[in-house]
C-alpha cells in the first residue's frame, strides 16, 4: 500500500508538472522524442507550445513538392526558373541571378543541405505559381496530417507573424514524410553538396557525427532560437527528436543526440515514474498560448556583437533540467563525452548544378577542374563548354553570368594562367623576321608594300600582348554563387 501511495504521489506530481509545462509560457525551449513506427511519445517538454519554425519549414516544402512528384503534377527533372522574388530572399541562399534554371531535384538538394531560401521560393513558384498559392497547399497538407497548431505563410521560414508550429506538429510531419515516401528518404540525410568547386556541408551536425543519424532539418531565426528536427535509426528502430529554442547550433545538436541516445538505450530512469504521454497525435495543445519570442534573449543580448546564424557551432552551455525531466531521470545537461564524434563522411558530396539534368558522368566532369596539360595545348583557344563551366568556381553558367576565366576570389583560374604567357614566345620569333624583311626594301616596287607588312610585326605591335593582364581585374566582380 505504501509503495502504491508513493507511486500515485509521484505520478500525480509528474502529471501536474506536465500540465504546468504545457499551459504556461515555455521555458525558452521545447523537446520531444517520438518512435516513428508506433508514434509513441518517449519524452515531451513544452511539445505543444506554439513556436516559430524558421527553416524547419522546409520539411513541409519538400513534403508538398515530393507529393506533387508522386501525383505526376511535377517531375524531378523539370526546370524551374529563379525569379526576381526568389533573388530577393535573405541569406542563406545560393545567390543565382534572375533567369537561372535549376531542376526540381537539384533545388531540393540545395534547399535541404544549404537551407537555400531562394531555392524554396523557386520550388514554390515552380509548382504553384506563387508563394501565396504554395502556402495554401502547405496548409492543406498540414490540416490533412492533423497538424492543428501549424500555419504557413512562406516556404522557407523567414520571419512572419503567421508562420507558427509546435514540436508536436513537426514530429507528425517528420513521421509522415518518412512513412509516406520512403523512396525519397535520401533527401533528408545528404551530408554535403558540391557546386562547382564549392562544398557545402549540412547544417545538421548530427549527420555523419552521431551513430545512426539520417535526417532531417535545422532552422534559425532570432525569434525561434536554434531549432532541429533530427532522426536516427539503429537496427529496425527509428526515432524522431525535436529541439526548439536552443541557444546555438551545437547546443541543439547535443540535446537532440541526448534525446535519441536515451531513446535507443532506454535511459529514462525508473519507467514507472515516467508519465505515459500516449501517441504524438494525442498530445493536447494549450488554449490561447502565444508563440515564444526569443529575439531579446538570442539576438539582442548584451555583449553580442552580431546576431548568431544557422552556421554557428558555438559550444553548448550547461542547462538546468526541468522538474519533469529530473523526476523522470532524464536530465538534459551537457552531452556525454563522444556522443557527437568527429565528422566521418558516409558518402561523397552530392554534385548539384544549374541547367538540365545531366548524366552522372557529365556531372563529374563538369565539377572537376580542367587538366592543366590540356589547357597548355589549347593556348589561345576557348576550352570546351564543360571544362569552361568547371573552371568557374561557382559551377553555373547563365546569360547573366557567362563563363569566366577567373574563380570566385577574382584571381585567374588555372584555365586562364597559361593564356598570358602564350603570346610571349610569339614575340621573339617575330622579331628576327623584321630584320630579314628590311634588306628587301631597296628592291623597288616591293619597298612600298613592305612597310605595311613590317608594321604588323614591328616592336609596337609585338608589345600588344602586354595589356593581357587587364583581363584579370575584370573578374573581380561580386560573386553571385
């Protein structure tokens, strides 16, 4: 009887703490752990509190696009055009000029790995014609999935008052994406993309650093803090961890790793002390709660010289665990030593590019630097189109950005260096020819024509190659890549 009384008391306190956490203002953070197969909630804290999603919005953008692919409304090979509206999006973005064309497949990869806001808009306009029409499709999908706390205004998560979600709804979305479209699972866990010579790593630092990590998306704006929807698989079990409102990119990764690790290892302390959360769909949202706004805490803090970004990888700070987490033996403090290890790439960077779909071989050739020997043999001639494109460090060619002989830094690329010394050998060989022609001048009528020939090979003309270096400064223009 005594044991039952103690257990009832502890469960009552735990339930009271759960209710308090879900109905009061969030403690600047939300966390949720869900089993993909059953939908069972293993841990929840502020999971139903409204939150600004930031770039985790792009999970829904990809979900809508891939559903449209399955329905035959659009294909992965379809070319979409970068509009003025897409170019106007704030960083992070690929920075392509207006009129650039990209396949749906490449745009999805750039959006999910680089978190490119311009590619999200290009995809939205490519499918639905406008951001507004695409937002309607996003909201329809959210309603169908039971995401009762979510509304979308744009496809990339840039700040907007009506762009709201919750950890609960994000877990529902992630679970649907995994279960409904396993054939597109690779989009969630690409560790890096390669565009020309640029290699861009996924902002989700769990991928290739935490055992079994295989998705899904990060997000950051000042109001939301650092967000992460992370998935991992071990054996036949796959889990979803949602962390919202962390103070740095590293902190959100470490907290997600702790959630996942304890889910896989059963490290929840005494299970009978842990209240049953049921399934993710059964979590009840609070009534009339407003989204937590962390702008002052994250971006306006004293001593901060600049707003943090989604690329930040600052060291985590030790956190005070919530009462509920402490009762459950689930303390979200510093990550265990070695939980997030060094980067161990599981695949080569995935090559992305502008323009129509290429074969894998053509993509490899276009992304590789041109052989120096070949360029020396072709002095004074334009390199083949694939090599010229490869010589550009940003890896794309458009009418607005024609192929250049220089790289992103403004310095001549290997393709351009042999071009300047090439005319020098021609100068010395021409000079001996001039003295040979001068003795022929007294021959008579030929003397009147000879000066014209001599003008072509005279020292002033031979010196013309000297201005060649002027071509290098021309390339020192702002880079659009």
